[in-house]
C-alpha cells in the first residue's frame, strides 16, 4: 500500500506544517501511520476521502 508523507499532504491540503500535523493528530478521517516522527497516510484512502468532500461540495 502506497503511503503519502506529511509534506505531500501539505501541498494537497494547502496547509502549513503545523496545521497539517494538527489535522492528522486530531481530526483525521483516514488511518494515520506513524514512522518515528513522520506521518504517513494511505494514498488510496486519502484520495477517496478527498473525493467525497469534492462530491459533497458540488
């Protein structure tokens, strides 16, 4: 399973580093995998969640 790291997620979500990590610590709707201090999120599940927001907003 391919995972995305915090820096990639920052660009997609257009958030700064602290807000991105805060989001994934508190409000994350997808599983978070911690590798040391690094956060990884399964790409497929992240994009499915993101698509659900896009569809809901239309």
